[in-house]
C-alpha cells in the first residue's frame, strides 16, 4: 500500500448537527449584548432547534414559552427576550405583554 | 435558497458584508466540516476543534469586511483557522494523543490480514497519531495538501512562506510518516 492511500484511510468526521446553530447563538449574544439564558430561552422554545410542534404553535404560545423558560432559569422576570428563528434566519425581540 | 447555493464564495462574502445573514450561514454550512476536520488534524481533539472552528467563524463574522479578494476566500478562511489552531497548540504545546508505540504493538499483536488491517479503526488511529507527531509546520502543510486538496501556492499563502519551503515541509513530513508506517507500506 502506498503512503498517500494509507493517509486517506483517515476519513473526515461529520460536523456536529447543531454547529451552525451554536454559532448563531454566539453571534446573537455578541450583537445584542444579551445574556446566555435569554438566548437559550429562544433555543428551548424550539425556534432554533426547529421543533415542528413548536414551530406550528401560535405566536402567542411561543412568546409565553420563551418567557416561562427565561424567567425560570434566571429566577427573575424578563421584559424582553431575543429569539432566533432557524427557518427564516431572523432575530426577533419579543416583549412581555 | 438556490440563490445562495449557486453563489461563489466572493459573492456570498459581498452579500454578507451588506448585512445578508443568510449568506453568512451558507458559508458556515459549506465550510464547517472541512474547517473542523482541518483543525482536528492539527490539534488532535475533536471537541476542541469544534470550539476553535466556532472562534474562526466568529472572526470571519467580525472581519469579513476586511477581505479584499487578493487571495481566494478558502485560503483566507483556512488561514484564520490555522492561526487559531497554532495559538491553541502554543498554550498546551502537545498533540492530544496516546503513545504511538502502544498502538503499533496492539496492531502487530493482532496478526490481521492486510484487508483486516486496512479496515481496522486502530490503523486509522495510528495514522492520525503519526501525523500528530509531525512538527506543526509539516503537519499543517501535509494536512492542507493531502486532506484539503490545496495547491502548493495556496498552502504557502496560508502558512505565509515560500512554495519551496512548503514542498520541503511536505517532503520531510512524508519521509517521517514512511518511517512510522513502514510496517504496512510496500
């Protein structure tokens, strides 16, 4: 066996499936100077993860879930949460009504 | 999305500099795998490679407007990744690997047929470890040539040195690898 063939036996590994999403969260944090927990709220309601059941739920339900989660993990009350929508690649700041 | 898939790297960078975030995401999706694998082969730890790749794309995000197109975008991006990997190696100063003799002994002790040997994960580990034992500059040049398919000129741009130096580094890297892998080479 030749050296170049031998070297090629080491195959490329796949990138982690959430690599781009993690990166967008980091960028979001930097751009909006917001805390991790506020960003994570967006992740957990499924906007970043693209969970179908949550994507298909009405906007008011998404908003409620974002605030419930952000309040829970921060042990406080948030007036605004920034979310990232994986389908449209848009950031949106949602306010508590 | 087709608009993005069909666009060249330079077009994507131009769109992104004009605040088109989807263009940036397209670049990330296209390059995440080659960049992570390149960094992994330089530093030897996949988790850390993912972390450095994130830093590389963050740098790209923050400095894409400085890209002037003098070199290819690919070369430019790999240069960012390469510099970050070298910085990380300077901090911990060694490749993250198990002793090569132990893997070699394990492989030779198994008395595998040539076909079984080629298919064994230990051999892949042995090759990766042997590459990890090369000097950093030799490893960088070899990985860009053999795994990333870069030309000598492109590697020279990434490494900031002459084409002659790159050819020499690759030659020396292959000499060392031949020695390490002599028990399986023709």
